[in-house]
C-alpha cells in the first residue's frame, strides 16, 4: 500500500478538514504541499484527534477483527467506514486516536518518535519558509522560526521569553522580553541558567506567555507547560563553544501530556530553534554582507534604514543618517592599482566600525561610498561622531611595483536627522546625498548637515563649525 497516497486521500477527500480550526487547516495545506509521509501522518493524526473530540468521528469495532480494533472510524450521518490503519503504521503519535488505552510508556515513546519524525522531515525539506530576511537580530529570526513551528505543531502553544531585548520591535509574534512586566515571574530569578522548568499551573506563567493560551482554539483542560532553555547559536566548527542562554522556549500543552514527555519534547523543539537560528543568521550574513569589506551591503541598507526609521518613529526617538565618500579614490586606483584600492576600502570599513557603537550600522552602498545609520542619535550627537571621524587617520600600507607605500586618505560626509529634516526614507537619503556633494564642492574632507533654513552646518577636521549656503 502506498501510505503517502492513502494519507493524501484521507486529508484531501475522506476527512472533513473544513470543520477544524484555521491553524490546523494551515498545517494540512503545508503537509499536502510537502508530500512528506511524516508530515502527512502528523497532520492526519492531529485532524483525527480533533474530529474525535468534536464528535464528528466515532470509533467502531468490526466483529472478529480484534487485531485491527479501533482502526476504523465512522463519520456521523454517513455509512462509509474510514480505515485509519495506514495512519497508525506511518507514525506512532501520543494519544493515538486509532488505539485507545495505550500504556503510559508506549504513549511517551510514540510521542517522541512523532516529534522527531516531523522535525526531521522539516529539516530535510528545501522549500520550507524561514521568514523574510530583514537583518541579523535575534527577535526577528526567532519570531520567524516560531511561526514556522506553529504551522506544524497545532497541539501546542509556543512562545519564547528573551532574557534581554536586542533593539528589535517588541511586538513580534510569540516573543516576550523578561525586562517588561509581561515577562515577569517569581521563579525566574531562582532558576539556574541551563535548567528546564515544569509548570503545572497557568498562574505560574509570565503574563505575556499566558496570553498565548487565549488563542480562541481549545487546548484541553488544565493546560500545563515546560520552559526549556534556548541557546545562542555557536559557530559551525564548534556549536557548543561559549554558548549563552538567550531565553526560554515555553511549550504549552493539554494536561494529559506527562511531565517527562513534555520536557523531552521541549528540549527537542529548543534544539531545532537553535539550529534554525544559526542557519538563518548565516543566510543573513551571506545575503547582507559586502564580500570585500565585511560591512553591510546596499541590500541591507535599503531594508534596514526603512526599518530603523519606523522604530524611531514609534519610539519618538531621533535617528541620523550620514553618507561618506572617499576623497580622490579614483586616483588611488589609477596610480597604485585596484588591489591597493581594495585594501583601502577594507581599512576604511574597519575604522568606521571601530569608531561607532554596536547598534550603529556601517553599510557600503557604492564603490567608495558608505552609509552610517545612527539610531537614537540627535544632530548634536551626530556632529560629535562626525568630528571624531574627520580626525581619524585612515592610513594603510599598500604594495605597488614591489614597494610598500603608506597612504593616508580622507573622507567627505553629508548628514541628515529624523524627524526635523524629514520623515520619508527617500527624502532623507536625497538630502544627505546633497550634503555630501556640498562637502565635495567646498573642498572635501569635511561634513555638512542639512538645515531646512538653507544655512547648512559645516564641520571640518579642526573642529570648526559654521554655516554654508
């Protein structure tokens, strides 16, 4: 018997999938699209359990067929029997609807096999959505992974409590920050890092995590939960090296799930989260990093400047954009060669990163042009940053015709600040670019900040400031 085909027919033809909740219907669509036997069996088992709970399906026993007892169900109002034996042979799931009264040990083993099976199938699938790549922030990545897991685990409610915010928008799906009132729970201060926690009472959950229970879909009576550590991903060569606990993954389930089983399942899910996190982080780095300099690239800037601007608008916080360009860079390439020019660009990117904060972004947006995104930075604070950059020695030793030649380069800058100089990202970029070219026209190695009054503020390496028309 072709189990994959039979399971597909159960989901697409025989079972009234339209009567289950929207989240479970999404799971069915994902499973049918994947054509993976593990995913089809997991989705089919979840649908059968829900239909039995609703009373839409009823179990029947055929006389003289004790071996297959419980493998047949009947749709209320119809006479056709549905044979579920291929479902049971495809995957052994906790609380399997086709075999009542399993032993506790067997149920635990089947539930663990069930979770391992569909997670392995998800990891093998090449077309599973990991979410839009918007940057390397933990919050964005973890929210995408949670959404992915929810599509395949309708019997659980999942949420992550992050120990420390990373500057991302806090209202991302499924995430709560421990530093907020929604993330407070008395036992959190007593728990040692790396330890999992069994939570038998809803009242012991942090308020933000408890809200995940109120989804409008039934979860069962007396729901229970576990909190399992989620670790920051290590590197590919040594994933366990210098790991830090990033937060806790909460797995909420019906009270019929046992403590040990739910803790094991939570650990397996948390391991999946960490592995996917590392993969997404590596994808982000490849897509959004300039291969030559290691700075962020133009694609990163185009997405992230708009994102940072939206955060600044919500937080009512200033944000400054500075565009910098190397002076006389074409002459360096012409005289000393492109290899020397590449070394200069790499040095400039390093020095810019050294002079800025971790929350700032250094992006290479053109040949010798860089954009600096400075969150929570007013014009006055940005002027201090630019004064420091203008005094920085951008010095590098290059080789040309067998000789080592020390080169000192300078940069010109243009700056603009949200909200006083505008709110649209294209408008702000255009004004900063205009200020850059004003600095070039008036002698290079200086910076101009936009002024709506037309008297733009000029800063020079000597620390002088004044107004230019």
